């Protein structure tokens, strides 16, 4: 039996506004949570949590709700506001540019970049990094990061190029099962129509990019802005000289990295090595 809905404050919270609108549209359509669950293929528990402001809508629920209610892009627009509300302020501008970019290039030295993370991997990261945060808070961070990945599923997505440090693939996050899922999720993107992944092996030369994460965002006007992040900091840089220097460093890193074919072979080998061993018969 579901609990009574708490009082929502749509004027102060995008999450609450989303919940109020979902309840209004559902009731106007004469649908129960059970029936709506069948239509959009999301659990009744999740839908109830969204309506009461206890959960963030997981992508692509918003698109399915717009189709179910015939509301155009209403819920997709609300989701964009919710997502920004639960993203660190320093990253807001990067998200805005990421949504407009025609080409996205990124380097992750020791962690898999956010656009490539599985839900289990990012949840493990947030749980370890946000000590003391409530499960609801972790859910919000996970939902916001999953929302970023909608850019991967566009009809005409930007071109993606990722370079991953070998450490990012060998660092166990969340345990062997989580890493198996993460490595498996990378393989289809290594050499796809709109994406390329290269692995920078341990034996590659050191470079200025090794200290953290770099994202290069090329916009329709062919200008490029970069976002650089390390432990405890993150900043947008659009100074042309600095961006040009980092683009050159990125190109050098790309040239020294394994080819996509070699990268896929390495990931497959790592995947085999972390497969669970079968228990011997008794």
C-alpha cells in the first residue's frame, strides 16, 4: 500500500514541480499508477516516488510520459530543469555546452568519464565519494548523470572521442561485478559510427593530462571550450591559447594511445580476467 503523498513545493523545487505535473496529468487522464506503470514500462514504486518528490525520474521516463499524455515535450523540458537543479553549480555551464556540442572529446586518467559510466558504476562512485549522503541524495546524483547520457541516444548525436587511461579500466569501482558490467558497456562504443574509444596504456609517455579529467566541447560555430576537473575543483576554460594548448596535448595523447582495435582487445582481455570463477563440483 502506497504512503500518502507529502506536500510538494513546486514553486521552490523542480523535482516537486515535476511530481505535481505528473500527478495532474495522470489524474486528468483517469489513470491509476498501476495502469500508467504498464503504459510507460516503469515500476509503480518508481512512479509513486516521482509523484511524491522522493525520486528523480530516470531517463527516458520523460519521453514516455510525453507520449502517454500527448504533452509534446513538457516532461522532457521539466527534466532538463530537474537535472540542472541536482548538478554541482560549477558543472552547469559545461552541461549547457555539452547539450549543444557537435563534437565531444574527453580524457579520463583514473576513472571512466561520466558519459560512459553504467548506473552501477556511478552509484558506487557517489556512495564512496559522498560519505553521509542519504540514499535519496545518491539517487538524485545518479539520475542527473544518467540524464547527461541522453546525448548519446539522439537521432543525430555529436561525434564522440574518448581516451581512457589504463588505470581507469583497472581501478575496481563497486566490486568485480560492477566492473564487468562497466567494461562490457564500453565495448560497443570503441569503434562505432559516432564514437571512438582509445586506451592509453601504462607504458605511454607521461603528459599534462594525467592529473584528472578533460572535456573538449566543439560547438556548431567550430569554437571549442574545455572543462578541466581534478580532486576538489572543476573549471570551464574558453581562453583560446589555453584551449589550443590542451587540444594539442589531447591530440598527442591520442597519437600515443592504442588503436581502437587494440583498445577493444585489451578491454576484452580485462573482461575475461574479471569473469567470476565457477565453483568446482562437489
